[in-house]
């Protein structure tokens, strides 16, 4: 089963985004892109006022290699995402395991993905505790 991690952060929104980026980088992930989805909605659709929402796309190179060694199809879910968003005047960070999702949607076998999921879990939980 795929777990969705969600945690409230006691920081202002921009500081929370910076904290998440630094924490995941310090934890061995590479930040590939940071995208303010709310700004894109404003620019492309003229929507003003939705809560702030930023996606931080990251990759653990070792984890990506392990997953691709199991199945190239797992790469369809890359990169791993952490999101920072506002909800009810609070700031949250959230994450879901793409490695577990790969098994759930049939991109790779559960048995073959076990070591990848275990290693990913260790890295994610190490950074998760620092949010």
C-alpha cells in the first residue's frame, strides 16, 4: 500500500519551501526543479487567490539507478516529488512513495522492488524527521 506522508511545518511558506529543499539535498537527494504551481495557474489561467502550492522535484541518483535496474518503466514516475502547500492557514509538506506506487500500478514486481522500497524508505524517513 502506498503511504502519503503529510506534516504541518511551523514556518512561513517561502521559508518552508527553502527548508524542504535544503533538508532533502542534505539527505542525499538532488533537487531537479522547484515549481510554484499557484503562480503557473495565475500566469496561464488568470486564477488569482488559490492557496500557495509548490512542487519540489527531487531525485536520489542511487535510488533511481536501483529502480531502473528493476524496470525501465519505473522511470515513468520519476522524479520524486515533495510538495509544500497552504491549507486552512497552515503550511504542510507532503510526499508519496513513487517506488511503492510503481508496484501498485504494475510497473514492476513487488519482490523485485523490495530492496528499492526499503532503501528509499530509509532516505525519505531520515529527511522527513527533519521537517
